[in-house]
């Protein structure tokens, strides 16, 4: 069996760009690459001597159906090469504008209906998808009390990237639909297509929507992967010195904490971690302990701590202002503290304190019930900044 040397190339053209595809195949033959197979975005060529060949593409109204007049075309010097869906490629060494394939080609205006129907379906699907994402964006902005937090958590930016990607797909499909309609009209008017049309795109076009979509898709996938690997909920480990989180043992009297009996191993003694491009450090801690006292009574302090370190101070400032409303600091006391840019303290009950601080990019929220005082908690928060 003779071994045929082959070479594959990506076809960077839409199949319905008939004149450009034909011109591209003609040029490949001049370089010694004779078409053997065409599938998807790849063309397979036989490596041979350079030849002067003509290629024509016949489009059928339905997928995977070949022209019925193959014998007549072969007698006219056009030989069938390969097919892909609606598209069928013929080749000739003695092309003549009066041959039967040219007559068939001029009649195939009606044959473009199948491709146009597919493009309409793709366009409709893309429009429905972008409308759905617009609805999601509206719900994120209107229905939520925390638009900054939604952005920081990463949900809104991912929705916007998805929407932009799908929106560019809508624009591309619409442009393709209009171009194909022009080809159909041209054929219906009996105007022959240019079978040697320039298939090379201008240099600026090479860095157009296709590359922008690719870059956005890459960023989106990267964000999803990083967010997935750096987010989660788990029980608090014993050793958390490497984490920028506040623990009860940092603010409770040491002697009492040494006697602590931590009997909560579920959500009452846990932390959540998250990541986004706007806030790479995000932790939320829930902790409660039971401490037996001398009279056998049980002292049970608890702590809810949340820290978010944003990429820029302006986002942290917006988050701080949003949390003032979200956590309802109504009777807030503003303190002047050298370690922080902003500090709010609210004494809810005698043993219940809420504190909100901001320093540069970091925002910290504490909801605490126990015997520790405000100064002790602020000093522990200050130590976390180091």
C-alpha cells in the first residue's frame, strides 16, 4: 500500500465564505498541498508537486446530501473531493466558466436556506442567553443590598464577562447572517462570485473580536478555577496562625481559654474562604467555646469575624460604607484609632459588641459576645495587620 504524506492546516475561514475558501484551496495547491479531507476547522492535504488547480464549492439545502449530478460534473472535468455538512468541494485542472458546475453554482442561491436557518437559530439562542444574563445583572443590582459585596464575591463580574462574550457572539452571528444574505442575493441576481477572492484578513482584523473573545474566555475560566480552588467551608483547624483571622483565644483571658472545652465541630466552629479578582483574601469565621468556671457554671463566648482585603483602597472604602448599612450600625460610635483609617463600634448589650474597621485595602467586621473589652479586640485586630 502506498503511503501518502499528508499535512493538516486550520481553516480560519467560515465555510459559507465560498469565494475565500475556494481561493485558499487554490493557493494551497499552488504550494503543493492538494486537498484530501475537510472537517470542522481543519483541512487535510496530500503533499505533492505544486499544481494549478481550480476548486469550487457546491452548497446543498440539507446536511450530508451530495449533488445528484456527480457523473455529469465528472464528465465536465470536475471531480468530487470531500464534503462537510452542507458543503461539497470539487476540483478541476481544466476549469471553464461555461461548465456545468458554474451553472449549478449560479443556481444554488436557494441552497443557502439551510445555512441561513442554522445561523438564525444560533442568533436566537445567543439573544435569549444574553437576555437571561441581563436579567441576572439587573437582579444583582436591584434586588441585592450589597452590590459591592456581589462584585467582590465574584458573581457579578463573572456574569458580566459571560454576557460580554455572548454579546460578541450575537454580533458575530448577526454579521455572518447579513454577509450570507448578500451572497444569496448576489447569486439570485445572477452575479458570479469571485472564486479567487482575497482570503487574507487585514492585520488589524486578526486581533479583532475573535482574539478578544478568546482572551475574555481565558480570563473567565482562570477566575472560575482560582475561585473554585481557593473557596470552601471547613471546621476551624487548631493551627491558624498563618491565617489573617481573629480567634477567641486572641481576646479571651488566657487562663480561661486554657480550660476551654470546644465541643462544637460543625458550623459553630468553622471558617469560610473565598477569592475574587477584586478581593484575593476573604475569610469568615464562626467560633464558640464553653468554658467551665469555678462555680461550675458555663461561660460561652462566641465570635463571628469577617475580613476582606481588596485589591485597591477605593473598593475597601465602598465596602466599608456598604457594611455600615448592611450590618445596621445605627447607634455607631466613631473612634479615632491610629492603627485604622475608619473604626465604628456599637455596644448592643453589656456583653455584646460589634466593630467595623478599615485600614487601606482591608475591612474587618467583628460580632462578639463575651467579657473582652473594645480595647482588647481592637488590639487583636491591629496585630492582624502586621
